[in-house]
């Protein structure tokens, strides 16, 4: 962390901040005198509590209320109680593996699309991030530069990512041109169902893999060097060193990466929505887009149904997040 | 670094001959370079191409503009496009196109503008030089409210970041430097909010926003994003490393608790605040789904929403879209170029994204 | 100004009692040192006086006024912290000015005081630097300066020299003594280093396990420790404790009633015709003195410090005697028993 930079940034902002803060010192001193330390603690926590309460906690309760009420109205008082109707609608299927047999076929299409996406995308990310981290950790010249190369797409906005790749993947785009040059048959990337899936996975991996590689790289660099030196003194073969030292010691980090990637993949929306719009047909329609369409966009608008669906997604995410927190605690202790 | 290094880059023998792992390493890095930077570079190059050139297949790497030549015809000077032409007798020449009728072009020699030569369009190729279609950038500024979108994005980003820094640092201060009953409860609630990402609360959050009358306002975009527990955690973690003796010294120095916050703790948290500020800027600049829901009036769109809407229109004008995409990307690229090291170490240290 | 009185002070953290029934009066202008092994509660006691902590029971008086519920800021005390606690983002000048600004002192007065103090402590050339650019000794001066500049009722110093190297500690010690003489202010000084305590203090408070063991002037403490703990804690190397039987050769005139243990400082043992028969096991020649580790016939260990050079090798036997007036007697409860006059 560069202190010089922090100081510069600090110097620019410090003067006005201090002036503003000083101007409210007198009333706050009075407040402190009247209410003591407890009053000051309340004062420091209040802005965050208000924001959290208004925009996270209250909505969460409304979410539950929505999921058991019907109609198109947003005000709770205008909505009628329907019990578990939304959940029934979402969960009723003759065969859960066949969306067309479900009462809400779109939901189950989104569920299975998301499941397939999550499995393929997270696996790909884990493998590519691991490979990249291993290579970035090896003795290569200009390591900082290479780290930056893989990290670059992470900062790009999903809309930019989606548009870049829409441009490259179009029928007469760069990728097809390269494929023709290599004597491969060009593909209608965003128009054929299977290829659109490949594109969605590929683009989201492209956009995020650098982040996970960095976490793994930090994990690799934390492995004590003398372990490797001891192994070398013992004449251990490199492959064995990898499987018996590196992998076991990196395992906690790898698990954290996988769970983090899972949490993000379940909520996938932005870049795929810009890239394919969920199409062709519904082949890249994922859960968040389903919630968005049902909740806001489509003529089928049904806030209660969207709430019920998001609560179910939330359940999955809570399990994953608890897993992540547990894992991080375990990793930091290990 | 580690010995995996050797595993992957060891060169067999002493002669410096390449082992297969060296090949894998450099293939991986090379592919990474092309894959990670290539698309962005291709985007930038494409953004300078004219619509006609964008429609070309196979595409050229660099943007070109057609050369024109000034020809005086009947006392009137006109700029005409210049072509390499194979004449019917098999000889090559450079002619300017006067007009085109079906598959035949009427062309003239700039040196002798009076004689019209008819050439089948298959026998000619435009004379081009590398050049940039700046219009792609200039036109959207006036025609598509680009300036307005830019202003909205900057406003949202800056305001949200400032509010985030203030509220999060205040809470982090209380949670790191005071012992009080219920502290763990507050911490637990904040952890819990980690588990409820925006995408789970979309519908009810929208109803809260509209109850507050904030739908279709930039504040409706800003306020919910301020509730990121990540910032509170990051700052609290950092503030825990500030020695309590400093705060006690300030108390002995008759500082009020508020002064301790803004004169002692805040300046000392500057590095962590900088990290949070940078992340917040990138997050808010890139936000898409929430602004998409809150904003339905065009003049309130942020860049991301505006760009997406524009790209979704029936008659897709790629030359403008590409240029606007580049413009949207520029701030993030600047952040990347100057603060890359800062950010990557920040991520490695905090697991923040 | 500057008289501090503690009455029946208790401090508990949960069920854990760290201070037990502390009663103490520190006189105006006195330099009072709290000394004791780590964990004895001396720093906790200082924090109760400073107001940074509130006692569980009991009262704190400053100049006769009950300040137990008065906040640290309003007690008019200044504190020098073990880590110095200089504000790292402020210059030396700003560090000194911070407290004065908070008192809403006029700028001219602030400037005058800072000038005075920085001249007194010879930190004028450092005034524009930040703490990170100072050496340990310089930081120490600034920390003291920050206390002086406020012109407090009393100074509280929490192990102020413990972060300095040995050489600097000695010179800073002398400066602190000079400073106290010059300012004439009440100072309460916490340390675990008995040499600091002995050299600086007007009066020493020895603490153990949250209780006051003895309050006395340094030499009184050395000469007449009230119990075996104080006797062993004050003086280096620490006092030898022998059973009455082992010590018999030294006890020409008999012992007072109830004596179980006889104490003799290593420095008070001298070679003699008659006395303890010591078998040397280790000899440390320090130049100015020779430290002899040895065992008695009973197997008890004994330490003797003899001035000058002494030709002794491990395995040698020697006879050591002591002036009966320099012997200390303790009963079975480790309390002092005074010799018969």
C-alpha cells in the first residue's frame, strides 16, 4: 500500500473535510456532554444504521410480505394475502428436470440454466485461475506486468464487457474471421443455443478470472519458502512437491475462491444480459434476469412471484455465504 | 517465490534448453496477453472505423479513411473519392468516382476531369490511408445525450463514494474504538447484510425507493449502494491497528470524541480510505442492474444504462456504440493504469472486489 | 496544587480483581514511583488516577476535590505514555499545540508556550518534523514536552523510558530528575525497573497483585523492607534468603523471636575468618566487582558480590561473613521481624 499516494489523496481532501468537521464540533461537544459516550456511539453508528435499515433490513421484511401477497401493487396495504400461492406456482412440476412440465416453466428454465452455468463457469474459473496463479508465481520476468494483464478485465464494467464481446462474437466479427483464417468453420456465436452458452461462460470467465487468480497468487506467496527448500534438500520430485506441499497448503484458498465464485455465479446477470439478452430464446436466461423480468420488465409483471423467487435464491446464497465465512475463518486459523 | 516455479519453469540440464514447462508458461502468458488486452484494443481500433468499414468482412486491423481528391468540374470544385482502377485494356490507374449507376461507376481522371470513363465496380478498389473517424465520438455527444449520461454517472459515482466513506468510517470508528453492549450484535447484523446482495432485494427495494419518492432520481440510485458492509469491515479492520494509546492521549488533550474521529483516527486511516474510495468509484461507475431498474427517464440514465439502451435499439449503430463504449471504459482504464498496483495489493490483502 | 489522594480504590474486570483497597496520598511536588513486577496493577492504578478508567469502588481526590466521576480531559492532568502516543500524522509542533487548541487557548499564548518548552527540552530543530522522522530519544522528549506544555496539575508517566536503549535510558533518567527539580510539579511515575525507581523517586510505592506492599523513601525501602517480597524485589542481585539453621554462622547475637528466614544482600557479604562456608560453582568477574555463585553445605544456594578482583575458581571454598546490622529477619509469614536493638 503506497503511503505517498494515500498522503497525496489525503492532502487534497483533508482541508475541506477538516473545515466541515470542525464546524459541527461545538454542537457535538454539547451532545457528548449531555449524553456521554453512549450518545456519541449512537451518533457514529446512526447514519449506517439508517441506511442499512432502510435499504437492506426493511426491504428484506417487505420481501417476505410480498412473497405471500398478490397483485401488481407496490404498496403492501394494496396487496391481498395469497398464502403460499407463489411458492406453489414456482415449485409445482411434474418432473423438476423438465421445465416444460412445470407450472412456471420460465422459472425452471432459469434454474437449470443457472445450475449449468454455475457448474461450468466455476469449474473453468477454478482451473484457469489456478493455472494463472501458478504461472504468475513462477520465475518470470516482469511479473507485475503479467499480473496486470490478467487483472485488466476485472475493472471493466459489465456493459462494456458485454458490448466488446458482442462486437467480437457477431457473425462477421473478429473471432469468426480468426477461425476462418485457421481453417475452422465459423460459428453463429450468439444465435445458436449451445454456442451462446459457451459465449456466456467464456465472457464471464474472461471478466472475472483475474480477480480469483490474484487471491490464489496471494495464497501461493504465503506458503513459506523453506518448505520448498526442505523438500528440495530431500530430493522430492517437483510433481510430488506440487501435490504434497503446494496443493494441500493452497487448498483453503482454493475453496474460498470456489465459494466466492459460486456466490457470484448464482447471481450472474449484467454481462450476460448485455451480451445475449437471455437469448437466443431462453437459452441464457438466468435467475437474476428472471427476477428482473418478472419483477419489473415484462408484461407478466408480478412482484410477489419475483419476491418468492428471490427469497429462494437468497436461501441458496445464505448457505453459500455462511460456507464462505466458515471457510475464511478456517483458512485464517490454518 | 515457490518451487512450483521450478516445477513450471525449470530448464532441463545446464544448457538452458527449454523444458516443456517453459513452453507452457510462455504459451499461457502469450495467450493471456492476446485474450485479455486484445478485445479492448480491437474495440478501440474498431471505434475509429466508418460504418462502411465496420461492415467489411474480412475486417482490417487498422481504421482507414478513403482518400479523396479535389476536382474542378464546370467551374465547381468537389471532393471525390479516389480509386485504384484496372482499365479495360488491362492497365492500372487512379481515378475519381463521379457517380455510380448500378454496377458501373462513372469515373474521371483528376488530371483530365472532362473525360468520363465507365468502369465496372468489381474492377476498382478505393484508395485508403490510415485515418480515424472522429465523428463516431463527436456525433453521440450532441445526438445521444452522451454528455448528460456522463454527468449523471460522475454525479452518482462521486456522491455515492463520499457518502460511503463518511458513513462507513463513522461506523467503523464506533465498532473498533469503543466497547459497548450490543457491539457484537451490530457486527453480526452487518455480517448478515453481506449475505443479502442487492439482487435478492430488488423488488422490495424498489418499493422502498418509490415510497420515498426516489424512483427516477439519481438519489434512488445512490442511497441503496451506500449500504455496503464491505467498507465498514475494511475500515474497522484497519482502525483496529491504530493504538488505543493515541486515542487516550487525545482524550487527555481534551479532544472531544468527534475530534478524535476526524483529527486522529480519520487521517491515520487514509490508506484504507483510499482503497475503499478507489473500489467505490469503480463499483459505482460500473453499476448496471440497479440504475436500470430505478431510472426510466432517458435524461437520468447513467452511462452504463444509456449505453445498453442505445445498443438495444432496433437499428444498431455500431460505430457510435463502439465509440461510446470506449469513452465509458476510459475512466476505468485510467484508474487501472495509475492505481493497478495499489488495487491488486488491496485485493490480495482484503479479498475485496 | 497537585496533591492526589486515593481512598479505598478497587478495580475489577469481571470476577478478576486487579486493584485491591488502594489508599495512598501523593504530596504536592512529590515524585512518586509505582514499582512492581508486570501484572501487579501499577499501570491500571495510573489509569484510574488519569481518568481514562473508572474505579469499581473508591474515590480519587485531586487537591481535595473528588474527581472520581470527572472525565480525563477535565482533571487537569497530563500523561506520558509508554509508546509515547505521539500523533503520527502531525508535526512535533502540531502535537504540542493540539491539547492547547482544544483548551481554546489564544494563538499567541500557544506559540509562547511551545517556544518555551521546545527550548527547555532542546527540541527546537525538530519542531517541523513528524514523529516518524525522530529517534526514540527525540520522541521521548516530544512526549514529555506535550505534557509540560499543558502546565498540568500533575504529570502521570507510564513506563516512559522502557522503549529506549540502555544508554539513553540512563541519560534520560538524569534529565527527568533535573526536570522534576526544575518544574517542582507532582509526578507519578510507573516503572518495573527498580533502578529507575530508586534513582528518581521521592517515595516508592511497591505493588504486588493489586495491593500496595510498602510505601517508603528509596533508602528506607532498601534498608527496611517490610516483607520478603519487597526485600527480594528491591536491590540487584536480589537478596539471599537462608533458613535460620543455614544462617547460624552469621548470627552471633542470636535472633529475635519467631524468625524463620534470614536475609542478606549479596553486597553485604565479605570475606571473613568466620562465617558461611561457601563452595563456588560459578564466578562472574565484572571488573568492578566479582559475583560468586555457590552452595552451602546444606545445598542452599547463595550469591555474593565482592568488590574488586578476586582470585576464585569454581570448586574453591571460601568463608563469608556479614555485619549483623545488615541482616534482615522475616517470620514464617514472610513479614519483617525487627532485630533486638
